[in-house]
């Protein structure tokens, strides 16, 4: 079964760091471009970082220079290193393919940044 499991979220103060992990079953990471999405209550879902099969990365302007997306094929895990966190980064973070496949949504992991 195709499965994505996010972890690593938590409560941090502004300026702090977190590393999110996305455990991806099978060969998802090898055959799909991937991304980290986030959604805050009442807000539009936002794609914040992407990584292609060829490991090209892109970021939404608001996280450039602060977030780094990466993946480890052997560990079947994708990561999002988040530094210099801001209150506006507060959201539930999800990993998924790019373009998004709704059938494989995980539970997400909550990131809360206090001011």
C-alpha cells in the first residue's frame, strides 16, 4: 500500500529549528517529484518546497533561505529542515507527490511557532 507518514513537528519559539521527516513507502521517492505542503486553519493549502526525481529543489519565496528539502533513497525518507522559524510558519505540514495525489495524504505533522 502506498503510504506517507510525516513526523518531526512540534512547538518551538520563533527563531528555532525543526526537521520534518516523511517516510515514503516503496519507490515513491524514486519515481515521483515530491513536495512539502502546509495548511493553517482557515488558510489555503500551500506548496512550500519541492524536490524532483533528479533532486532539483524549489521553494516558495517566504521560506527561501530558511527551509531545505532533501531525500534519502536508502532510508525511503524525505526531509524538510526548517531554520529561523516564524509564527507564520505555523501549520500542519504534509508530504506528497508533485502534482499532488490526494489518495496518499498522511496525517501530517503539526508545527507551531510561538512569538
